[in-house]
């Protein structure tokens, strides 16, 4: 899968909705490499200990660039959410669901905003447990010595642990 399917290969760069994740373009590329390994990570400052989310290249507290990647929990609980049924942006499927989730008191990042994917309309509830998941997104095309190379990419979201559409019937 390359580019945004609905555009049939046209405007692959100007209409690209996903980050360019490779080392040559992106200074938080370890975040994406960790995603490919199934890890959900962010940056912690080695100088002052501040944990930032999303990951940074410079600590927002002390401006040090000595940061390390630390793991975040892979499950959370939905605090509140919004479900968009119509008019979702190009490249996304309806319903488009965004939630504030609670990663727990022990997590270095307590709460964050995330997409909930594979979520049938009207099924998500406050308090539901959701789990981290990584999925492939359209590859990024890159010109390398007059050759167009395809760079694989992934992105992440959370999904319901007990999805109603796959739950066993009582
Ligand atoms: Zn710092």
C-alpha cells in the first residue's frame, strides 16, 4: 500500500497524513522503531528526569538534549471520548474515535489523547479497558539515486480489549 489509496497515487507528498519516520528525516525515529517492535515509548530527560509525551528531542523543562526512551503501559482506561461519524478527514474511516485514556498511577505518563481503532459506532464506554496496538500505514516513497524506494511505516492507536463485534455470544 503506497500513498493514500483514495488518491490513486496522486499527490503522495502534499496529501500525506502520516509522519516520515526514518532516521534521515525524523529525530524521534526511535519512537517509530520501537513501535515496529511492539513497544510504546516516550522520552525521559537524563538531566532532570522530566518525562515528556509525545517524545521530544529537547527536554521542555531544562532544554537538555540528553534524552532516553522509556516504555509506557500497553493498556489504559477510557476517561472520556468523542466519536465522529460523518465528515471524517480524507484517509480515515468512520467512526473516527478519540479518547482521553488513563494509563494508571504508576505510569510515567498518567493520561494521554489517542485514537481508538476498530471501534464500531456506539460501542465504547467510559471506563472501558483499551490496549495499545500498532498497524501498518501507507509506505512513504523516497527518491534514492533516481530510484523510487518504498519505506514501510507504522502508526499506533488503542483498541477495545473486549470488542463487541468479536465477543463470543452468551
Ligand atoms: Zn530535563
